[in-house]
C-alpha cells in the first residue's frame, strides 16, 4: 500500500474499534479496507433480483414442503413420546 493521500480524524472510540479488528502487521488503512469490503460482501440486499420468478417459486415451494415435513416429524415424535 502506498503513502496516505489524506488524513482523517476519528474519535478514540473508533480508533480502539479499528485496533481490535486489525490483524498483525496490518495498517489502519488496510484494516479499514478489509472491514469495509467484508461489509459490502455481506450486504443483505445484494442477492435480491438475481433469481427468476420461476426459480424463486421453486425455492419457496421447497421451503414450504420442508416446513411441513418438519412439523409432521415433530408431531410424530410427540405422539411416540406420549
């Protein structure tokens, strides 16, 4: 990583949080880049709109069937225990 082009001011609280996340030998800039990249990679809305309606319906149906199967197994186990 090259020399910093700019400086930013952060509170002591923010600095301590960055320090807790820094890895050995990692600069503050490197730590911030990694942390921000990790946040971007896990954005909840990133996956929305990627499936076709048909694929989304297939997944929904699979989830519905799995839920019914779990409920049925739980009822059967409750009956066996009684």
